[in-house]
């Protein structure tokens, strides 16, 4: 971080010098940490559109160029040549593993795939019709009640064990949430399977009938995990960091991230997007929905379109589109009507001046739902799958934050516009 430049702020005939930092990539930042003390003013940036809240070495996005790098490696290379657990290692430890390191890491994750047996009873307290995300928020938060030996955040070993536990158990918990919602028995993990195949089996096997995951579907599943693994300081990651800044335990922090991810503007967009494609139903109805998306009086938005950071294209969406073609081809789902609607919607939207002007492009959620539905997942499982994939990103960012000696509790300020001081009025006088 080079610190040679400064910025000057002038107001009320006073001038303040603010230090600047130059990152290894991306725009310079003006450091305002001492601004209030020196100048007595706050900065105002609701939605954090221009605010860097932390220093990080994990993920870099150039939204104008459509670039996403994890520890410097581009997402398309990772999605094409690597696999999820290797990417987990990269995110957590900063470098690609050697063969021996990868073997050791995979063994450590695999050893932790089962959940405490008592957690089965905990699941049974939920209504069967609960959304699996609701169940996951509760169960992941409750992990701190089951794994006391990995909640001391001041102990690096406990932080490491908590990280491995979360990466290993989230697929088991997501699959259990699914099984519970459809009234089927829980399927225990099988450690001779790879991470993605194990998840597919836990979702689709039943005691009466074994399930053999197709290697191509496992590969597609693994790629979906990889494409969602991390995305720098998005809303849920920032939530995890904020929760963690108070010293909360890692399970509580990840539960907070899951809760934030659930919203339709974030991870819930994959479910909302598929529901939208179904509502559109046929290619001839697309213009009606495009018109609604452009109408300022209509709250409707094209789900799976637009991104706070990507203003060119979302590099994850490119890989996802390719994957959708491959999976549907494998499953023999030719002329899938949803895929047809999606492709035509994308084509029409990209030619439309409104979307061009506002730089709205398909994001990662636009095609993922089509793949997941073709694999047999109900829409309610789309966001839980995003959550289990993103867990490694959250935990890597949380670990980075805890290890940062400059770390402080997150505490934004505000532009207060409410009533100023007034005396309490007794009820009979109001
Ligand atoms: N359809 C129609 N108009 C849109 C859309 C959309 N999907 N997205 C943005 N706009 C318009 C918006 O109305 C606004 O217009 P104007 O300037 O005239 O008021 C302009 O584009 C900028 O939108 P914004 O809401 O200020 O942009 P943002 O950066 O705050 O929001 C977003 C980004 C992703 C929340 C938004 O694009 C959106 O709601 N998209 C649909 C939901 C979605 O697909 N979310 C998944 C994001 S990728 C996965 C993830 O990270 O979770």
C-alpha cells in the first residue's frame, strides 16, 4: 500500500490534508479515519457506493472490465481448471496448494462433514414448510451451541477448526434443510465422495434407493460452488465482517451472513429470477416484462440483471451460461422453455437502450437457477446453495479481519434528520 499522495478538503475557509492509499489494483482511496477528529464532519455514503471499509488481499473486482480475481487468479480459469475445494484453499490461505497440501486440506474438510447428532433434533423443531434459508439461519447460528471448542476467536487454532467445520458442514446442513422440508429422512454424508457429489447424494438419495451422482452433474454442481465462492465486500460479506468486528463467534457471524444473503437484491435473486422466468412463461410475453422493468411507476425489476459493481458484464454469468447449455444437453432437456425465455430475454434486454444506458447485464443469478432446476432442485434451495458456496468467502474474510491488528468494531455514523431536543409531554397534555 503506497501512501505518497494526499487529498485536500476545503470548506468554511479551512483546508485539511487527507492521506491517500494506493492499492495493488483499483482506484486510490482517501483515508478519512481521522477526518471527524480534525475537521468535525462526517462523510455521507448510504449504500457504501464510494466507501472502502477494509483492507483485503482476497478478491479483486474490476467492474468496468468485467474482471473477478481470487488472490490474483481469474474466475474463468478457476472455474475451468480448478475445483471448489482447491479454490477454498486458495481463498483461505492465499496460494494454490501443492498436491500434498490439497490432499491434507480435503481430508480435513471431509473429516468434518457430519453434524452433531443432537442437531437432528434441533431440525425437528422447525415447521416442515419453513423456507430452507430460515432453517439454515437458525441451525448455523446454533452451531455455536454445539461446537464450544471452536468459538474462542482469540485462538488461531480454534478459528481454523471453526473454518473447516463451516466449510464441511454447510452442505450437510443445507441438504438436511431440504430433506426436512420434503418429509424425507436425513441422508448422512459419505466421505468417499467428492464435495459436490456428496452434496447431490445427501439431497437426492433415499434409504430405499441409492443415488449415483453423474460425474458431469457433479462437475456442474462444483462449478456453481466455485462461481459463488467469494465476491469481495458485498452485502452479506460486509455483514459477516460487521458482526465479527464486535468479537462475535464465527458461527454467529456466518448466520448473520446467511440472513443478509437471503434478500432478493442479493442471493435471493436466483430464486426470484427463476420464478420470474416461469411467470413470463413464453417468448411472446417478454416485451411486456421489459416494459414493466423500464416503468418507473412499477417496482418490478428484471431479476438476475444488474450489479452494483459490474458495469460491463459479470464474468461468472458467462461461465454459468455455458454450464447451463452443457447440463441441459446432458439431461436431454432440449428446447427447455425456461432457457429459451432466458436467452431471448437476455438478447432483447441487451439491445434495449434503457439497459445499455444503465449498464445492466445478466449477473451470476440469471442462469444458475435454470441449471439447478434441471438438476432437480426446487427454487427454495437455490439460495441455500449460494449460501453454502459463499461460506468459504465469508470465513476467509472473517479470518482476515480478525487477524488485522488495525481492526476496530464497525460503527457507522449518520446524517441525523429527526427532531432535536424537546421535553417529554405528559399523556394528558398531548
Ligand atoms: N431491472 C430494471 N432496472 C434496473 C435493474 C433491473 N434488474 N437493476 C437496476 N435497475 C435500474 C434502477 O431502476 C436504477 O435506475 P434509475 O437510475 O433510473 O433510478 C439504475 O438501474 C441503478 O439501479 P440501483 O438500484 O441504483 O443499482 P444498485 O447498484 O443499487 O443495485 C442491484 C444493484 C443488483 C441490487 C440491482 O441491479 C437489482 O436489484 N438487480 C436485480 C436483483 C439481482 O439480480 N440481484 C443479484 C445481484 S448478483 C448476485 C449477488 O451478488 O447476490
